C-alpha cells in the first residue's frame, strides 16, 4: 500500500442553526478533539470540562443530546429552553519513529464547532422535550509529507511508510426526543446522522452513516441520578479511497463507528453545592469493520467529573478525569519481507505486513489514555452565560518491532499528546 502526498484540504433558532451548521461544514476538513480512540472526549465546553462525563446528569443541551437524550427532561436551571454554542480549539502533538528515522507530524490547530438546542414539545412544562445537536464527533490524522518519513527504504524505490498522510473526521446531526414519565424517570432517544470524510493520501472520499442512541435516566431522589444509554453502530463505506494491495487500483474501506454502552451515576451534595458524577463506557472497537481490520481492541473508558457552585447562580467551577484504554494493539515479531505469504487481509485486499503495521501505528496513533479537564461557567444574567474549558491528554507512546520489506529488523513507534481549549455560550429562555 503506497500513499501519495496531499494537502489537507437578532437571535433566532433557524438563523443560529443555519449559521453554525454552515461554519461547521466549512471547517470539517480540520475537525479534531481530545480523544478516546478517535472519539471526541465530550461535546461542548461544559461536557469537556467534566472530562466527557455526565451520562446520568447532563448539564446542558449539548451534553444531553450527545451523552444521553433522556437527560433533556432533567436539564438544570429554571428555564425550560436553552441553546448552546461552543468552539473547541485543538492542538495535538504527534511524532513517529521508523527504524533510525524520527519526525513530528505537521503542526496544525483544529477547530471543532458544536450547537445544541433543547425545548419543550408543545405547551410549557410538557413531559415531552425535544433537542437538536450538530457537532464534531470523531477525528484522527497525521501529516509526514515534508519529513524524513516521506522518503524510501534506503536506495530502493520502496516507500518508508504507508499512512504518512491521513485525515479522518466525522460530524454528526442528532435530532432528539425525551419523555418524562415522572419526576423520577425519563426515556429518550436520538437519531444520529453522521457525515464522514476520509483522505489516505489520495482522493478524499465522503459518506453518510445512520444510527440511534436510546437512553434512560432514573432519579430516585432530587439529588441522586442513574443513567444508561446505548449507541448503535454506524457504518460508512469510503469508495475507491486507497490502493491497499499496490496493484494500481483504488480499494474501498468500510469504517464503522462502533456500538457503545454508557453507564453513569451522579450525586448532588446540596450542603456543599457540589455535584459528583462517574461514567463507564464500553466501546466495541474490536467488532467494528475498519477498526478491527487494523488490530483495534475493545476498550473501557472510565471517568469522573465534579462541579462546584462557587458563587450560586453566578460562577460554576468544573473538573474531570478520564481514562480510556488504548485500543491500538501491538504486533511484535511481524514479518514484512516481500514474499507473497507475508500479507494481511484487509476487507479482501492483501497488504504487505510491514506497510500494514506502519499504516496503523504511524497513520492512526489514536492512543492517548489519560485526560484531565478544567472549566468554568460565568452567568451574566438569568438567561446567558459564558463557558470556558481546557483539556490535556497526557503523552502516550505505542511501539512494536519486526522485519521490514527488506528483511531488516525495524522498530515502529508513535507518540501522541493533546491540548484543547473550549469557549461556549449558553442562552436560556
């Protein structure tokens, strides 16, 4: 598999929705975010400040639509409607080593827009609540085109790596609905419409995936919440996107956003104005086409978030920690010598083992595990507030060794860390 060089390419709901949607589509080629695998760590400034946690007690419309739609029935505050707009500024630090050669991926700052809306369906205080979300959902990629990794294996015509340029992103539209059965129980569901874009160093291909996210929240008391949600798989086939087998023909690649189960709990401590939440999420990377083909394994993601009303109805402080197991497995002892037997089957296409390994280790190093987040909200009046957040994903390295195409012992490794900055605005009415 050989990749070629490429360049990365007054207030009203209808007007706001169309404006943010247009901006989001315009910046789609640069969508990224602090990640578990290639999934973003929460959507919007509030959720990300809490480490992407909140399946039992979403704190804004964006959190509810993306984490658990049943949360639309139990949003905090006195207003029954709200709109949330957020921008995440994402700065990754990626590097790779192949044999004796090391390089940093081309530096770039990415923008992730998001919009969330929640309103009663019908009359005020209706048990039905509808929501809408439009946001960046997933992303990954590297650019080693102008580095030593874009060269060849010594004096041979064989490229040093496959996957030296990759860009993948998904943006999601999620209309949602919840029904409050009682003051203790709510059911909800979202229809997830995903628009994906994939560039593996050749033509850029796009596709549409469709899925659903049902959820339930049970509140046995005013201060205790439990939540469960399920995210169905969303497959997208990118047609004629890359030549896997090196025969001059572009092959298809199916990438399926994996099914997930999320479990959450939250506890309010009124005497200290404190909200504590904990989430656990199971992600079926190992069963999703595309990811399983490149050696990803299922992962559990665990996290906790805390929220403190430092100045009641004025200043809210937040922090979160999340650990997500690295889904990218290693394959020490791989044999990439140029014999017909040393290949890996990727959806019916046979890829030389060495290039298979460089593609998945160098091209998609979605490996960070530990994430720490902070943020705050400042309320100007009863209607509007400013949300600010910061997330750091700590440096992590994955490494493996084997034989390259020429039979020489080779070590392949990638290192990734991430920083992101969030700014959001919430309007209640």
